[in-house]
């Protein structure tokens, strides 16, 4: 929901009153639909319940995560296709410069989001390849188990929490 507020804040704040209440409501509805679709995908899978003494990243666990990744990839692909069709259908030339600017801003935002999703699909494909190579679930940096809970939260994770924390600290130091 925080993401929804951010998206709506950007969408409505950029226009500063140019849109009517109807257009703002429509933007709200579109943003809410997209966010709920991704949340529903993640919520529709039951977390993996490891059995006592079960080997880490066995065939059953790999199947579980593959299923999650393939469903997420399918949903993202459908969303990209839907956006292309929507943008083609809504391609209208407005006489009013404010309306035209608003439409261009909307399209730019949509394209930026789709580019992020395209990159995520690429990362999902790489993760599925790691599952096929029996390398999934282990940190690329130190080789330690990433952990089922972390993988449930972020199925494309390639680093354990310790290595990811160190990586983020390095990024902050370089950014200063």
C-alpha cells in the first residue's frame, strides 16, 4: 500500500490539478489493480513448510520455487502485453497542450514500469536456469544457504542476507 501511495502521489502530483476528478480516480484504479495483481500472485502460494531433517534445496523445494517464478513471469508478461494494447488503444492526439503533456507523462511512467518488469523477467529466467543447474538457494558470494524464508520473500535472491547487507553498505559508501 505504501507503493500505491507513492505511485498515486507521483501520478497526481505531476499534473497539479490538470486532471479532472474522473481522470484521477481512473489513475488510482489502474495503479491499485496493478499492485493487487502482483500481491495476489505472491499471496496465492502457500509458503514451503520444510519437514524436520529435510535436505536443503531438494527436488521438492526447487519445484516449489520454480512454480512461483514461472507464475510471476507469466503474470508480468501478461501485464506487459496488456500495457502495449492499452497504449495503442489510448493513443489520442489532444488539442490541449496540458492534456497532451499528461498523456505523455502517463505513457513515460508506464514504459518505465514495463522496463523494470522486463528486467525482472530476465532475472527470473536467470534464476530458473540456476534451479536447473542445482545452484539455486546458495549465495553467489560465499556459498552459504540463502534460506527458505528469504527465498519466499524474494525468489530471485542470489545473495545471503549477510552478503547483501555488506553489498548495500558498500553501495552507500561509494554513493557518498
